[in-house]
C-alpha cells in the first residue's frame, strides 16, 4: 500500500516493511511473530488525518501500525492464520481468517465489537458496503452478513467448489471467481445469480472492477481476462501461458499482473483507433 512517500508491504520473513517509493530505501520495519501473506490496507484516521496500516499475520493477529513510523497502535488476536486483507468502513475494520470467523473491531482502538461465525476457512479479503459484509470462503459459498447484528442476508452457490478469490463489489453487483472455473456476477441486494463467465480452470485471482464497467482477473488456465460486469461477456483476453493467481494492480492507464512464470505483465489502456 502507499502512504505519502512510502510503499508498505508485509513479507514471509514476518516483517512489515516501509520503503521510500522514490529511492527504495528502507524507512522502518515492524516484526510480527510469523510469515505474512495478507495485503495491507492503508486507512486514514479522519480525526488525526494520519495513515494507519492494517495487516494480518500467520501469528493469528491483525495489527494497526502508524504508517509514518511503524509503531504499533493495536493488535487483535484471532483463532488461526490470517491470509487476507482487512476491510474498513464506518469506523469498523472487518477481517476473516482460517478460524472461519468474521471479526469486527473498532478501527481506532482495536476493540472487538462482534464475531460472526461463517463455518469455513476464509482465504482472502472481505468487502463492505452499506453495512453489509461480503465474503467468499472454502465452504463453497459467497455470503452477505449484516455488520450490525451479524445475521446472514443471503447465500449464493450450489456447486461443491471452494472460493479462494475475494469478492469485488460495485453498485448493485458482486463479482467473484471460483474453483468451479467460473466468474460469477451476483445481485448485491438479493444474492441472485445474474451471469456466469466460464474459463478453462479454477479462478483464484481476485477480480478488480475498473471504471464500473469491466472485471479484470487471472486464471489457472494461463489467461488474463476482462469481462463486462453487466452481462458477463468477454471484452478481451491475453494468453500468459502460466497460471495467474495474483490480482491486478491498476495505476492510471496501466494494469499490472504477476504470473507463475515469474514475469510481471503490464497493459496500457489506450483509445480505440
């Protein structure tokens, strides 16, 4: 994640690092007690205007660090590994992990507000919109829960294939890839399936929605796809030739993907001739 002049990320050596984005020089590092697979979430405190780094570790904990100094603000212990990133909305931070629980905490103090039992491993990020938490998990389902009372709003999924990829949300749609080799478009309010895009292998790459029009994701079949989120129709694809399990990073007109062949791929959005 980016905070001012810093780029901040966790590492499998157990440290969270901050580097100067221009020079690459290390500015600070913070040690957790186990490897880190989770993404960072940079949250700005509206009162102090200071950035905080929210990140989980395989030491079963999620940390809030001062982005400028790396000083720990708080930590929250869970029941097992944390693989995914955290979502922040309306003063609350929500994260799930391999303990099969959605944890809701006060984002400023770290105080636990609620636990929501999901019943299956949560391998990636959750999403929040309009006081609803959206989660995909190893119990072969995509689900929505009320952040206020923890009640399930809806459940989607019939096939017995896990979801590792995280849900992406926009307006009234949830988009998520599954190990059933399909990208699913789901009505965000009702949980009803709207469309399915069929790929050739499982989709562990979390989709990124661009410009409110297209979902960009990779697939184990060795392709990068762009799909229209209104109807699930393919817009374009690119053959990498190796599984693509990472998610896209979007910066201006550029889309960046890493693949299992060890190559970083960059695509530029240009006007049609």
